[in-house]
């Protein structure tokens, strides 16, 4: 005999509360395992494809591990030091950039830039604020990351967890599937497939788009000689998951820096503009349609809300679980909305009429439906024989 719905909701509510409390108290401890699981989830399709090519699961994971180590070494030796250096230099030159902007505005718009005016004071203070606060924010972020992710977790535990979970991923999914209540197994499987589709489209698809566009912007901006081009490319690529924001922020930052650096050499400014225009064309017509699809079912506003809420409640671990939880909640909300539209609460008497017509079609076929419609429109008292 199945449990009543009220008791089922009670038990699942207790399970959700235990999950939230666990995240609250053990977030830092669970962090490397959540990171490892996220890496394993993203790389599972690659391992499956290598298996279909003829490799065993262990050999597939070995190939992925070697490739990941090589990429990590290249990033550590070549890219990351350059990125840190450019970020620090950008914060250091911010006051000079705003002084140059102030001089430009004073020359072109003297009425707006009066001595001691609000605009002049704001520009002067903004550059110094970015220099001091930007460096402080960067140091605080690095310190907080260092406190949460010590060297042992980052370089040992996370890769080991990711490798083991990637090897046993299919077995873990099968074990979890076997624990689903039998009465709800098909429904849960459908919801799980929908959640996986959303996550695959967003995390794997958008992650690939962010990586491709970030590399594209960074390499081309570096090729044209733009200062801080690597930082601008990384920022633009990272913000690509929000439609138009990455292009607006990255493009505005790049063109602004190009105006200061290449003033008078307009072809270089046009080249920077063309880089972002071509990047948007490639993203909208080639990369995003192939890697993400027409829709991932995860609205950017909903995603930002989830990141803000879970980040405030659970810290860095909340940011990591925000995307899968937001995807699951979105799928469940749509599922409940479909169930509501099928319920008596939504259909009311119109639903009864629709059900009666549907039953008539099943019993008598189209002829009976036409006859019923004829009787419905007949005048009262008219002889229908």
C-alpha cells in the first residue's frame, strides 16, 4: 500500500531540510567533492564518446586525464601569470586612464568640465577608487579562495575525486535510479532527463561557448596589440552566459581602451570593433546554435537570482550548486504548471465539456460527434425525427 501524499511530502521535506543543513555546516568540507562531481559530469560525454570509439572506460578516463594535465600545465606556465599581470597593471593604470579621459572631455566639452565640478571630481576619485579598491578586492578574493581551497584540495583531492567519479559515473547513475520509489519512477526519470538536458545545454554548451569566445577575443585583441587584451577577452567570454552582457561589457571596455591607446589611428579602433562584431556573429550563427541549441530552458534572470540567493546562503559552495538546483527547480515548476493545466482546478466546467466531447469521440467516432453537434444547435421544440 502506497504512502499518502501528505506523508510523502513530509519525508521529502525532511530530506530537503537535511540537504540544506548539510550544505550550511559542511560546505567547505564538501567543496572539493562538489567540484570533482561537476568536472566528472562535464567530462562524462567525452568519456562515453571515447568508449564508443573502442576504448575501455579506464582508458578513456586516462586519455582525458593526460589531456587535462597538459592543458593545466600550459595554463599555469603561460596564461595565468600573464592574466594576473595584466589585471594588476589595469588596476594600477586606472587613475591615469581617468586623467586622460578628464583631459579629453575638458578639451572637447569645456562647459561640462568646469574646475571643481561634479564630473571632474567624480572622474578623479573614480580612478583612485578602482586602483585601491580593485587591488583590495583581488587580494580579498585570492585570500578567501586560499582559505576555502587550500593547495591540497585544489591539486590533489579535486582531481582524484573527479577521476574516480568519472570512472564510476554510469554505475552511480544506475544505483541512484534503483533507489527511486517505484510509484514515481517514470515521472522522476522524465524530470531527470529534462534537468540533464537543461544542464547539458547550459553548463556544457555555454561553458564551451564561453571558452571559445574568450579565447577568440583574447587572441585577436592581443594580435592587434591592445593593452590588457587578455583581461578583456576573459571578461567578455566569462559574461557570455548572460545574453548581450558579455558583448556590451567586453566591447565597451575594449573600445574604450582602444580609444586611449590608438587615438588618431582609427583603423586599429575599427579593428577592435570588428573583432567584437565578428565574435557576436560567430556566437549567434555558428557556436551557440551547435553547442547549446535554440533554448536551454534556464532564463538568465532566473540564473542570476539563484546564484545570488544560494551564494548568500551557502557561500562559495552555494554558487557551485546554484546552477543544477536552478535547473531542477525550473523543470519542476514547468512540470507542476503542466499538471495544473490538466487539473480540475484549471479546467473547471470547460474541462468537463471537453472530456464529454472526447468520450463521445472515443465511443461513437466522428459520426456521433457530428450528430451531437447537430442536436446541440437544434432549436428547442423542433422535431428532429
